[in-house]
């Protein structure tokens, strides 16, 4: 668990969007919450799943830039508006 917090701290330190960006909730239901933080041209999509693996359909939003998305931690995938949360 400590290693996870250390990775999250490093990720936050490297991202202006995570440190200073405005927050927009995209999905919050059951054990899953998804939000995006935006600062200038930088976006950070954050998905937290405390439950079983699931697929989440995200509504179309100009905040989602699927083409440039990279998973920095975990094993999540995002394609065509669907987020897979392992």
C-alpha cells in the first residue's frame, strides 16, 4: 500500500493538472468514481474502483481526449467512451 501512495505522490508532483487543475466529475456510481482535472492544455483522467472489475460508459465530453490517453498506473483502458476498471 505504501508503494501505491508513493507512486501516486510522484505522479501528482509531475502533473500540473493534478496539482492545480479544476475538477469535473464524469461518473460516480457504486464503488467507481471517475473525474478529470484540467490545467491549461494538460488533462488528467482519474478513475478509482474500490470494487469488482467493471466497464463504465462515459458520456461524450470535450474533456476526454481518447487519442492522447495513457494509463500511468494500474491496468485501466479507455476506448470509444468505455473505461475498463480492473
